């Protein structure tokens, strides 16, 4: 008979209270160390030793990879690179660094004294670690109303005034019905109202800028006059964005990732914020191009390049948000992967927006659930995003999502939300911007 695995008697576990602690953030690690009545100075030192971070780098030159490993090993940390580095059979390699914040703090100055591009690597690693650790609230200043991100997960309520959106197409085509729904979205606790006048569902047929604007003109001014929360316009067209901002929109939600230089120049000129989303191709073609050699690396690098292009054209970094684009040029399995590793996108240093509501991967996870059966899965996706520090979740089912993420935020932060006199979490108390674009 096979021998049973040896186990410590439960009385020994009970005697010493032995357990593995779930403390992943610096604040949680510090609290656990403090609870031992440790010396206050030592708390900070041990906190930096208590968390291991994996940092990935791509395209590290052949001669640099061994030096990186050597420096990490000297600190008691480690790194992994391609086996071809040893026999010089590859010109470069991806590298994964494995170390604590304390070890990285000692690594950076050492790399700055090394050749083979390691000075640049040091600067990039330092920036990414700072981005990932940053938790301070951010004020995103819209043209008319602003939104504070980072204190709690902000719910962005979807209002599609289209006949063909994948989930609610045709429900809010009539202007009076659309305005009523917009007011309801605010009353249900949304912190941002996102209005879309052109469907971006897979296979959607494009419409003209004039068609899109005709729909917006019938709804946007009325909502601007009646809601207090910021209004986002979901469009890829610079001409549409320009007029929508004049009509009362505060920010632009561009599923093409600000691919159009004219859109970037407009946003820079009027100083309007934007959500920059990852998508391959167009809504009509995106689901025919879902092959990735390395999904997360490619999405991350595409977003990083798009951010760099936006900033090069004059858009202030603090006015940009990023969205990995679940369901936009990705399979259902890839949607799960992005949601599971959502926190990686915080390394870009910008607030992360997630739109997973009612999407196909949720239906598959629920055993083939139809659109009207995906509420629970959509709520679960929003909670997962909130626990991963997503700044904004874009959803159709506003009221239940507001309640779900409120609990997720309380668990993540360890404290209950402060009542805000009925105002949606994240909405700035006063407008700091009064003029629209010219």
C-alpha cells in the first residue's frame, strides 16, 4: 500500500497558529509585520522584502541578458532568459526578473553603470515599478465635468442610441427614451455616462459621421443640461468627437486607440481626456484577426506605443486612460486571459478601463448563456476588475454593478466607503472646466 504523506499533527499547527498569510500589497504586508509588534523602522525594511514582483522585458540584447542575471543573483534575486543566450544562438531574449521591491531598488543604480542598453533598461524598469505601485487618486479633467479615479471603482454606464449594438441595439433609439435612460443611469450610481451612436460590435457596418452626429444631436445636449456626471462619447471619428465635445461631452472613448492623427490633434488642442482602447483592424474585421504570438505582450506593447503617439502629439499623460479591449480582436479564451492578468496594465501608469459586460466569453463561461442570462457573469467580471485595481468598469447593468463593486472596493481597501450624499463615487464635487472646444 502507498504510504500516506507525512502531515504535521493538527495539535502542533494549533499550538503555534501556523498559517500562510494572504498579504499581497505593501500595505497588507506592513500590517502583518506590525501585528508582531516589530520595531517601526524594521517594518519598512521587511515590507520591501515581503513581496516578490515579476518584471518582464522584451528584446534584451544577447550580451545584456547574462549581465542582468548576474546582477539579480548578486542581490539574492534571479532572472530567466532564453536558453539560446548560453550558446549564443539567439540575438536577443525576453527576460523575466524575479525580485522584491528592495532588491529592485538596489538593482537600478547598478544597471545604470552597465553597458549594452542596460542604462535604458534601468530607467524603464524603475518607471514601471513606480507605475504599478502608484495608488494615489487621479483627477481626470473633462471639458465640462471632471471625474476622480482611484478612490473607488467608477462605473461607466452604457447608453447605446443605435439600432444594431450587440446587447441593447434598438432599445434607446428614440431621443426621449434615450434621455430617460441616461438620467436613470446617473440615478443608479454611475460615475460616467458613455453614449455610443455607432455600433462597434463584431461585424458591425460603419456609418457616416453625419449619421452618427444626427443621433447625438438629438440626445447629447439634453443630457448635458440634466446630468451631473461626466459624459463620454464613444466614437472613432475626429469630426464626430469635435462636435460632440461642443454639444456637452467631456471625454472621448475611442475603440481604435486614437489611431487617427486628426483625433489626437483635436484632443491635444482642446485638452479633452480620452480612453485609448486596443483593437486590431475595425469592428467589421477584428474577429478575423485573433492570432497572437504572445497576447498580453502584444496588447501591452500596442497600448504603450499608442500612448507614446498620443503624448507626442501633445495630449497630456494625465488625460489618458487605457482599455485592453476585451472582445475586440480577441477570442473568448483571450478575454479570460486579459481579465485574469488585468493588473499588468497598471504598469503603463494610466488608469485602466475594462469593458467586459455581457460579452461572449461570459456566455461561454456560463455554459452558453444568452445575452439576457449574463448578468451574474458580468457582475463577477466587474468584481474581478475592481479587485485588480481597475479604475473604471464599463457596463450595461448599472445598479447591480455599483453595488457589487462597492463590496469589492471595501474588501480590497479594508474599509467601507464614505457616504457621498447620493452622488456617484468618483464624481468631482465641482466642475473645473467650463469651455468646450473651438
